[in-house]
C-alpha cells in the first residue's frame, strides 16, 4: 500500500488510537437488547468527535439503544450528502460468556470486532482524516450509528430511509470479505413467526384424528422447506420449533421461526403469498394457524448505479494498492434499506475478517487501517464530482 498522501500519513500516525478505540468498544457488552450497553457505546463514540466541524445528535429510544447521528458542518451549499451507516449492537446477548478483547501480531478477536465495531472505527477515523485536511467543511457527510441492526433495525429503519433520500450515495461499514470483497448486492430476507393451534387431550386416548398442533406444524415445515429453490437463489430455513407440554399430552400449541432469503423483489412477493397459503391450509382436522412477519428487508439488487460507485472505489483502491473485489452477499444489512430508496450504495467497506456471529469472530489487523484510508479517499474522490 502506498503512503504518499496526507490521508494515509494521518491515519498511519493514528493507527494505535484506532486499535485503542476498538478495544474500548469491544469490551462494552452491547447486545441488541442491552440498551445500557449500546448507549455506552454511543457515548464513547460521541466523545471521539471533539471538533467544531461536526454536530452530534442523540435520538433517544425507549426499548432499544439510542441512535447517534453525526453530521459534517459543511459551509458550502449542497444538494445531496454522502451517507455512512454502521450499527453499534451485536448479536451476543447480555449474559453471554463471549466477552473481552485479545490480539496477536496479525489478528484481533472479540464480540463485534468485525460485526461491526471495527467498521465504526474505520468510519470515525476516516472522518478524522478528512477533518485534518479541512475537508469536512467542504463535504456534506452524515454518519448514522444505529442501535438495532441485528434485530432488523425496527427503530432506525425510517431514520435510514429519510437520510438516504437526501443522499447522492451511501457506504455501509459491515465487514469486508477475506479476498477484499466489497458488496454491490444483497439478498432480501423475511423473518416469520408461525403459530399453530390444536386441541389438547390425554395421549392415551388420542386417535389418529387427534388435533395435534405439532403434527400440523410438521406438515407445514415440510411445505415451507419445499420452497427452497437454488436456481432462483431462494433459501428457506425453519430454524426453531417449540410446542407441547409433555409426551402424554396432545399438544395444543406449537410455534416455529423461519428465515427466508431471496434475490429479486418478485420472489419476495411469491414467498409472502406462499407463506399465507401454507398457514391457511389445514392438514390435520381441528387445527388452525396464523403467522407474523417479524422483520423484512428488500433485496439490494446489483444495479448499474451500485456498480458505477464500486468502480469509483476500485479506482481509488488501485491507486492505493489496496485489493478489492465485487461481491453479491447472501446476508442482509442496512444497505438493503438504502437500496430500496434507489440510492447507489456499497456495503462491506469495513475491516476484513470472518466468523462473525460466533465466538471465533476475528479481524485481520492490517485491514483496519487500509479500509479507513480507502473510505476517506473514496469520499474525497466523490466530493470532487459533486462540487
């Protein structure tokens, strides 16, 4: 990687601070339902922006953590902004035993190092590097730190939509792929809760026509799983089931949680219709079912605009000797919400690592600096086009 520009020089000099901030963040337990922990992360982030070139606003939330919105105080009139998005919550619950932070010469480990506290550090220091050159006064940037991405962004989805509508383009700082992948497309997803109701009774006296909620759910499970279609990129997984009181009782109630993934919006509509039909169909007499959409994200299709934005970033990366590649990713993120507004967006601009959502989550240390340099220089490249 080249080291001959002021952005690179600034971030090289501040790399120890980047890792110090990352460690502080990772050591704060911030599972999505741990409001106090997420709020601590937000306060820590806000404390890093001691500059008169940005404003910080906290959006108070009652159930989940507060959101933090950081804006550059651009002194030039502008039509559209650049949007940056990253989430402060992790998938690990408050009572997890996966806590702490450790590192060696090449890797660091801990809850959220890549998903996505490392990405937050990338974005924070990219803004600091731009500020060091006086560029925040010239470039309209809004950085949303949201608290609830891992549970579908129920409290931040509208915020992200509204800011996306005011943006020329957006970057989401989820982790990059192991070969330097940057995401130009995502599958969409549906998270569904299916409830089945039957009639209880003593198992010793139950006949073949027993109104078993579990038996009905078993039929529906097979029907739902039959919707998997590798050619279309549709995946369905009945991930959890619960029901019944004991082996000698006909189960009156059973429930399942199901994850659906899809590539195109038409498949989203097909799946919703199929879920409704399967829920309504009765295989076992005297049973019934209903379902609830817990969360949903539209697909982020690999549009021409996304690929054009990627080519801009790729040009910058080549100049910096930072390897990147284009990727379509099955996982979802807040980039899906942005894409729905028709805004060019790239995801996976955060540091490189793997095994997120597990106790083996790790980050390749060299990528933290690289991705911060890449983001800052890409913003400069885009701001030249805009002004």
